C-alpha cells in the first residue's frame, strides 16, 4: 500500500476540524483478542472493569503502570475522519489498534480530560493519558502518518485519538450516538 505524505494528510484537515462537537456517532468497534489480532464487531459490551469485553486489555498485566493508570488507557478512541485517509481502505482501520472509531471532535479543547461521553447506554470518560503512535502504527501507516498525528496541530486535535475509561457499562453498536455530556459540577 502507498501511504499518503504528511502534506497530503495535512491538506485534509478541514473535514477533521468540521467533526461534530456535541453529538456524533460510533462508526466502528474493533476487539483485539490477542496481539496482532482484530475482530470487527456488530455489537460490543463496554464494562467498567474489563473495558471492551473480550479485548486483550483486560487480560494483560499492569506491567510498569499501576492499576489506576492502566485503567486510564482502558479504551483507545480514534476519529473516523482521521483514520480514513491514513488507512485508505476501511478494512485497514482495525490495524490502528483502537477499539472505538467515532465521528466526533476529539480535540483537547472540545474534550478535556474528565469529559464524559455517552455511547448508546454506556458512558466513558476521557483521561489525561496521551495516545501516540507506536512502532506498529509506523509500520502499518508510514512515518509521515505518525509525524502528522504527533505534530503540534495533531496533538491539539488529538489526531491519534484519545484514551478513555468506562464509567458505566452497556452494549454499543455502530451507528449509536456519541454525545458529550454536561461537565460534572464537582468530583
């Protein structure tokens, strides 16, 4: 596959900036049952303790992170408007390694840490844990894609996506609305 150059990717920023701010939709759910394995789901269950049920996240040990920090990366969420041009064919989207692909403005300004999103009956909370491209992302989508998502503009818009944790579980399906909830008055 031929990867787009950084300049080609940057020329597509306008549609990304026009993503809905308050209510969008869940476009794709991807479960990662094991390393380098992906399953596209018609329905997924989000669980407070297990994240996306059946995903390898819940089976991996805490490693160098404490349990609270590990929960802050329970879910990886990426914009469908970003992965589309980066991956090309929709069949390649799961290679990004994210579980949820949404049509919503994921920028730091729109969704600061602590923001809650309702996805169907489930609720997730955006965490401060940064989400950046890894070596696998580079090998699958190219160096320019990683430079694009990690550029100053890319970080501001969270082009690589965001990390979140589940705060209320439920079954979710592609097409479900993704709504930004009113901020909590106190924590």
